[in-house]
């Protein structure tokens, strides 16, 4: 499985590279430091899965997710964030992501999320189910999630 890592923090990208280096059948094919670069790298590298930070400069993970999926609808995108808020979770799923993993729970959850994504499944960090039950997110067809993205963006706090 070919993975593109997108995060604006170099240290986090290096941690993610190490995590996937130890995983069987997972290969990091590239990295990007912001959403604009993510769109370009995804176009160039054709990854199977993109691990996407939600909050980044120039273009956030929500916008980058939408752009990547518009060009490559079969790419599976996993949102990665420090934000526990249902607003961020819903925004990533509305943009078309298939998983949302919290950075503070990343190590136990990330490999499982990537495997689920590769199998066409959705994944939500277990501690998030109290703020947004999985059946709420997973019931949205991918097309509906993508079409709803603009409405969700309007609900986000300023600066998201």
C-alpha cells in the first residue's frame, strides 16, 4: 500500500514515516508540508492512502482532501488532528475522508485506520464516538459527504 504523509510539522512527518516503516505491506512514497503541496504530490505519486493533517498553512487538510478526491476519487484519505471537536471530524468526513485519527491516540489507531481505509471501510478514533457516534458519520454516502462539505465549512469556528 502506497502512503503519502501530509503534515506541516517535520517531526510529525518523521514519526509517521517510522510508524509505517515498521508496518508490513505499507510504503511511504512521499511527504508534503501543506495542503497545496499535498495536492501536487498526490497527483504525481498516485498514493493509495493519504494521511492528512487537518490544520495546515496555505491550504488546510479539508480543502486538500476535497481537491485530491476531485482528481483521484479512489484515494483513501485519513484525517489526522489534535482536535476532538465534532466540527473538525464532520468537516473532514464531509470533504470525503474515510477516517479520522487523533494525534494523541495515533500509535494504537493509525495502522488500524490505514488497514480499514485500504479495505474500503471507515474509521474513527474510539474516544471520538462520544462526540460523534460512528453511525452518524458512516451513514453518509461518500458523495453526500463531499456535497455537504461547504455547509460544514460554514459551521466551523473562525480560522479553521
